[in-house]
C-alpha cells in the first residue's frame, strides 16, 4: 500500500523527539472542544470561493459531518453589482451573503482571518506582505487547534495565469497549518496562555475546478441532515441555490442565465491529496475521509513519509518565472518536492528583439563541473552565443543567460524549447518561451490636444496598433464587430499620449459620478504602464481604467490595483481625458504626465522601454441598471489569462 505521510514530525526527522507521542491519549474532551469539533474544514480567500466545492460541502453536511469554513477576507475589494457600498461596508454585505449561502449548505461554523481584500493581484508575496504572514498564520493555526478538523480542503496555490494571489496565499497558509497546528513549538503561547492543545489534521487536499485524482460526485439527492430543508434536491442543486446568494458578485444573474437543466455545479468536484497522516492510496480513493474512520493512528513519534526525490548529479534547466521559482522554493520547504515536476518552466520574451533567456546549472556533486550548453530553438530563431561553456562549483546552482531573438513580426505565441548539454538533447529539461508583442511610441514635437480626435494622429503619420477580437483574455467574442480596437501612442518631453479607438456593439453608460471604480463592470478601456518591465506585481505600475461616459455623459477614470489606486479626479488630476461616441463604438484619449509614473525627464530618451498594454472591457447587457456588473468579455493587445494582474505578460513599448 502506498503510504503518503507528511505529518508534523516528518518535517523534523532526525531532530530530538518530543517527550509525548504525537497521538498519545489526551484527557477527556471539554464541552467547548465537543462543541467546536469539526470533520471537514474548508480554507478560502474570499466569500464565494467556497463555490469550488459547495456541492461537496453539502454532501458531507447531509451525511452528518460537521463542516466549517475559514476565509481570509470579507471580499471588500471586489465588485458590487447591487449597491454602492465600498471597502468595509461592502465587506459587511458580502459576509451577510456568505452566511445565507452557508446556511443552505449545512455549514456549521464560519470564521474570518480578518485580512483585507485590497486589490486583484496574482502575486502571493505581495499578498502575504500586505496581510502580514505571521499574524495571518497565527490566526489560522489557532482555529485549526480549536476546530480540530480531520480533513482540510483548500485552494491550489500553484501560480498559474488567472490565479488570484489571495487564493494562492490561502492555499499556502492552510498547507503549512497542517504541520504547524500539531507542533507545540509553533505559537506556544496558544497552548500555554490560551488553553489550546496541538492538533494533527489527518489529511489535506487541494481542490480545483480543473479536477484531481479524487472526484466527488455532486448528483446525489439529499437524504440525511439536509433532506428536510431541500426535499428531492441534488447536492448540485443545493449548491446552485446557496451560491446564488452572492448577489453583489453577480452569481444570481450568472446561474439564472444558464439554459434550463444546466447546472454549473453538476460536474464532480476534484481533489488532490497533498498531505496525509493515515495509510491511504490516493489513486484509488473514493472519499475525503478514506483511511480515517476506524484507522489506528500511525505508531512511533516519527511518522513515515514520502521519500524526497533524489536530484540528478548535474541538472541543467530553464529558469522559471519569479512566481514559479518562489513556489518551487516553498514546495521544497514544505516537504512537497514531487509537486515541482507538474509545471513546465516558462519565460517571457519580446517578439523580434533580443531578450535574455536564463538557464540554471545545478551541481549536486562534490567536484567542480563544466558542461557545454546550447538552446534548441524553433526554425528562424537565434541565440547569442550559439552555445556556452558553463560551470558550477560543488553543491551550488548558477544562472547563465543567453540572448534569444524570435523572427521579426512573430505574432504572440508560446513555443516549446529544450536544452542540449554536451551535444545531447535533455528531454527532461524542456521549457516554453512566451512571446509578447512590442510597439513604438512616436516622438511628438509638441503635446497634442486631448480631444478624442483620430484625425490628428493620422495627419502625423502615426500608425495604429490593432487589438482584434481573437486577442481574448476572458470570455467569448463573436467577431470584430462585437468588440475590437486599435490604439495610437506617442510621447513628448512631458507626457505619454494614448488614443484608443474601440469597436463595440454594446456601449453601456451605467456608472454614476460617485461610483468611479471597478471599470471591469461595464464598458471601459484600461491603459497599463509598467516603468520597470516584467514586474512581479502591479503595485509599481499605472493601470488607468477609463469609462467613456458616466450616466451624465462625462468621461471618467480610476486607477485600479496599482501604485496609487482611486478616482483620477482625486488621485491624479494632472491626467487629461477625452472621449466621444462613434457609430460603431467609442474613442478615449489620455495624456499621462511622466511625473505620474514617477519618471524623471532625463530618463525619457530614445530606446527607453516600458511594459505596456491596452485592455478592452466589453459589457453584455445594453439595458443595465445603474452600477450593475455587466462585464462579459475582455480583449487585450498583449493577452493571456489574468493579464490585468500580470505585468510579466504585458507587451513592450519603446520610445522612438
């Protein structure tokens, strides 16, 4: 039988053993412990994240299991399609929605870690820095010790495109809590001063809409604890009814818009076993609680665990992007080296220009080693140098760079590449080069008037850059007539000048003058500028979301999830805006002073490069109430999943 056991003391194998066996007989439970005892604990980032396994929560509650939820935030940074509440006020609305939802799912307890939902980011590091890793982790470990769950299910923290940094943080915290809650050396004051006891969770799973080794079906009919409340209802039906309570997020509209008989929650919920302290065979599991009921706890103070993967003596690999490198390091620190192989290393380069591609040479021997390395590239690509002798001292890892150029005019694409070491192709060391576009900002002799007039750009001979409907970053788009665009960009000594001409068959003006936020809710354009290209997060950038018109007919804009978020009128009054409606859509224009980007005039010169993008937000409902969230789809010049939160996949703007 395969035994996957990564429990508390496996992390400390070889250290002095604790005086009390991990599963030693404890005194009789107190009434408080009996009250709070939980079977299944779900750990998420925001209200509505529990939707990823809502039907499974209903399933186990119906079976009589005690199900509890811990969520890191109250979701106060999200959208609000049912009112104007913002910040903490919105958090109170979303908490009320969540409690109504959980009452239908049969979830017994709800707790918050009381951290801020402060912006959309795909950076787990920025999230934990903002929250404060230690205080957040302390609160979660306290709750695990109080609730004493047998199983924890949490969000997959793998940093794939489109994965919110808050989701990644929730997954990491819950994974670390598996061992920490059982270790008396972690937050000992909770034991000595708060009267808590250590607790070893038996199993921990990551859950994902993408599936996993264990699939829990959702088509069972409630016949136990939930049968009276939901007579004749399947767990999928209960989940849909419960999750519709997240009205401020538009869940009610989304589910009601589905064709009759179609249920978003009808597909099985997928789980991947990450840690376990009981004998189990992950590939043949049928239930989250397999191996727990009636199982004798593993004996001895040191629990057996999955052996660490032994690396090859010499490893030459493509270096992953920073987010994935950080994730790999975290996996190693938490005893999960086997998870590293699941992700192919990716690097971002710019189309048609020389870009650095980095290779890591790890020497796990006791001698200095030297190898000759070359890149195996697609036809028409080139590297400089063509091959390179690289070396590494004993037990070290060294990074080397190659200059790589893709063919001129290559469209945005993803290309598989590999490495040749001492003349032999390394099949185990493949990677992907993500190619993103580049364009130029025309040099302007004088500042242009900001009037949303395309003709002045054409008179100057400035060429536009297209955003076709095929550049979809989210949602489906039928053709260029539904949504597409083009933009012009130029620069002067004092500012960057951008005009965007949008074809849009559903131009909606439903944003009130006192509601200039969340431009993704409706018709809008976002201009993104990163002074330091390929940034790990957006908090050093400018992300300017422009509403062509509010309900009074005035152009408005707000900065979102960047270096200085808030309405432009208040945050950046030096930014000039203009817009006009056209027979096929609308035009917006912005003059963005260099001072807004914290860039000195001496830095504005030919060849200066910025991360840059233009994102088009398309509404799907022409007759919308004021403030309603009607976002349907998104296009981008440089497109990809979650692009609005990932400067690493923005295009490049070069000053002429």
